């Protein structure tokens, strides 16, 4: 007896290269890092969103924390 295998859906198309996230890395002392994270938490728990908001390059949106913030 042969059973029909269930159909597997095709994978989604890959994102365009310009849509892929890029990393931003720089070195800080432990105290500087703590200070930066403390300030970013005032904006949002999502660090990437909080940084964009702090720099004024994010539209008003709700981040992972669920708090409505303005940028």
C-alpha cells in the first residue's frame, strides 16, 4: 500500500538584498555600554528601534515593549 505524501508548500521568495538587516558594531567601555542601554530603555525595549527613535529617524510606532513612543 502506498500512501500519498502530503504536499509541501513552496518556500517564500527570498527578500531583496536591500531589505536584509545590517549590523552596526562599535566598542564601548562597560560603563559607557550601561549608560547607552539605560538611555535606550527610555525609548523602547527593542534596542534597534530605540536607537532609531533616539536619533529621530523612526516614525511613531509601537516596539516590542508595547509602549507607544514618538520619535
